[in-house]
C-alpha cells in the first residue's frame, strides 16, 4: 500500500513537472507574440484605419448609386402619374 502511494505521488510530480516545462515554453512563445504585437501597433492601426476608410468610401458610393436609381424611378413614376397618356 505504501509502495503504491509512493509510486502515485512520483507519477503526479513527474506529470506536473513535465507540464510546467511545456507551459513555460508556451508562455515564452506568447510573450514573444505580445512583444511583436506591441511593436507593430502603429503599423497595424494605420492599416486598419486605411482599410476602414476604403470600406466607408465604397459603402458611400453604393449608397449614392442606390439613391440615384431610386430618384430616377421616383421621377419616372411622377411623370407617369401626371402624364397617363404618354
């Protein structure tokens, strides 16, 4: 019974030790990623703002074109309403 307990404790400690070295390696990789992200903040923000600007311009162009089409359709409907013979 004592031998099984000792073996179990040893196995638990070995598992924990192996996992902590893996976790430590992952933390180092994550710290490097964080460091790189912090250094690239200015570039990433400028890219994001530029992309959002272009998306906004395209959205406004689409809205303006739809507005023009709707205006033409309304104009045709009004003309048709007041000139039913044409």
